[in-house]
C-alpha cells in the first residue's frame, strides 16, 4: 500500500492505517519519509498551545 492511500485511510478513521504509517516511517528512506510527512502536513495545524 502506498503512502497516499494510507493517509486517506487514516483520515477516514482506520486505525490499522495509522499502524502501517508508523511502521513505514520507522523503516523509510529519507525520500519516503519526506513524502509521508508532506502528505500528513496538510492536515495539521489545529493544535493549541497551553501554558
């Protein structure tokens, strides 16, 4: 399964996709890691800083 498909499944709430993405990140080459992070980055940014 490729990174875009895993990210879509993760965003759809599939827990297994999260596990597969974590494994992919742990075993990734630098290029694969950049691709995965790039796909996920678009869905971040709503965190709130407390303290």
